[in-house]
């Protein structure tokens, strides 16, 4: 007996590393950034345990995406779902990779296309000759309203930011009267010298207040606002998603400008200088922006994918009980994954393969800004 008692602790001690390796290997910790997301994560974890799914899920609270990125890097957490711009920063600056990405259409990982939209009656309009034209952007430092269109203008040598790397100044010198909501916000314009013409096509609220504000009080804010700006003839071109116009048609938007909107009155401008019909966005777009993907450390790609695969087999198509791609009941949308996710697909290539060539080219235009800070300022949610 005495013999055994003395041996037992030793045996346990020897087993401990094996045991903890096993536990670690079988658990995935997820970085969540809001109360609602944390609650969905905890429900997923307990439902997975209840269904005897191999492995365990831990939910760790992060302050924001940037904090989650650092926590993944230093091993505090394993995974976090991120937007395209953040995936680029995580890959380029932190050496992280992606394990899986969302597919919305069930075929590929494209989230949406960024398109340039104009009134059909505007003749002589070419994306290759936008100098002094007026433009309508959803907002400063947004993917749709800033990164992609400005990246395109840099890539086609229409604007050049020079040594100072001053994008607002270069864009202000290039366009005529335009609307870039938020361009004069202290956060984006600490010295107060961003060009005023980038607010001249903004209209503010009904009482002419909040002109150029980085929120919906500015009626030309956001993708619908940018479309309105072109529909009302205040801008020649709007940079929007391929879905924006359809989201505002058929009474889905009850504002009078939207009720007056006719598909036949609009067209797409293509990057090669030609034009196309609105439904031709797969051919005629500035960039295909990838859907969200799960950022991990390189060595965890396989492990995290295997666990996600088990989770989506159990909860991806749920008609009752916990549903992986729904946020109903949590008071917010797109928790853990986008609600429009059809399934998660494995990413075998590097994060750049997920981002795709057109979108990566656009981001490269901003390299002089120091990708880290530039990309983190982008409003992704
Ligand atoms: C890891 O990074 C996070 C976020 O920066 C920090 O709060 C935490 O203390 C770090 N942990 C370790 C072990 O370095
Ligand atoms: C759900 O079911 C459909 C049809 O059987 C299938 O195509 C899809 O991949 C499934 N989704 C998930 C997440 O398993
Ligand atoms: C499963 O998730 C639902 C929410 O969809 C939650 O109400 C329930 O408590 C969870 N079940 C278990 C066993 O944790
Ligand atoms: C960037 O510019 C190059 C050269 O002008 C062109 O070949 C390439 O297609 C452009 N890329 C994109 C994504 O527009």
C-alpha cells in the first residue's frame, strides 16, 4: 500500500504534460468582443458539450479586434472571426493566417463587390478619367467608400500621395465637390486641414446640421446615402456595394429619393473605362471583397478547422436548437459569424489567397501609411 501511495503522485506528475497537451489540443479558445457575442459563444460551447462534440470551446473576452489579434499572437486565445481589412493586417503585420472563411452563396468566399455607380444620363464619364468629377463615398476609411476606390485611383496612377503619404489631401486635390462623411472628424483630421471640398456634396440632416458627419444624420452617409447622393445629382459617381441599389428598391426604403429610383436610370462604371448594366457586377467591379474569415496562428490552421467542421456539421443547418449562423435572440446581428453565412469553407492557402488579387492590390496602395495603423482605423463593423 505504502509502496503504491508513493508511486501514484509520480505517475500523475509524469502524466500531467500528456494530459494537459490532450486538453489543450482538444480545446479552442475564441476571442469575443461584445456581451451578445460572448453569450452566443457560451451557448455554443454548452450545446457542443451537450452533443458530445469532441473538444471544448472557451470564450475569452477581448476589447476589440486589435486586442484579439494580439491575444492570438501571444497565445492567450486561438481564434477570432475578422473582416477583410483586419485579416490583411493580421497576416501582414502579425504573421497570422486564416483557418476557415464564410461562404455566403455556397460557392465561393466573396462577401460583396465594390462597384462604381453613375446616372445613365451622365455621358462622357470614365473611371479612368475621374479628375475634377464629384464623388459620393459611404464614409472615410471604410472598405467600400475609401480603401477600394482610393486604392483603385492609386493603382491606375490617377492620384499619387507622394512622400507625405497624405491621402485626404491627394483625394481632395483630385476630385471636385464630393462627399466623404467623417473626413473632417477630429479622429481622421487631427490637424483640421483635410480638404473642405470633400464635404461639399454632403447635405447633413433636414435642418442643415451635421453636414459631413460620420453617422446617419448626414443623409449622404453610408452606402444608401452615397447612392442617394448620385440619385439626387449631387455627385457623378457613388462607390457602393453591388447589392446597395437592390436594398433600396421596391419600397424597402421609404424615403422619397428611393421611391423615385429607377434601375434604368443607373449604370456601372468599369475599371477599364467602359460601362455596364447594374446586374453585370461580376465582370464590372473595382474589387471583390472577401467574406469574414477565422484568424489563427499558422500552426493551428488544421486543428481549428477540424473543430469548426464538427461544429458546423452539428449546428450549421439546425432547424431547431442552437444555430451557428443565426444571431436571433441575442439582440445584435452577425455574432461569431455573419448571419448570411451558408457554410464555412476550409482555407488551405495563405491569408492572401482568401483576400484575392483585386482586393489585395487595393490595400497595397496604402502601404506608405504603415498598414497597421491605417487598417486598424478602418471601420469594419
Ligand atoms: C497577450 O496580449 C494581450 C493583449 O495585448 C495582453 O492583454 C496579455 O497580457 C498578453 N498575455 C501574455 C501572456 O503576454
Ligand atoms: C446544409 O445543407 C445543405 C443542403 O444539404 C448543404 O449544401 C450545406 O453545405 C449544409 N450546410 C452546412 C453548414 O453543413
Ligand atoms: C443551447 O443554446 C440555446 C440557445 O440557442 C440555449 O438557450 C441553451 O441553453 C443551450 N443549451 C445548452 C445545453 O447549453
Ligand atoms: C492595377 O494596375 C495595373 C496596371 O495599371 C493593372 O494591370 C491591374 O489590373 C490593376 N489592378 C486592379 C485590381 O485594378
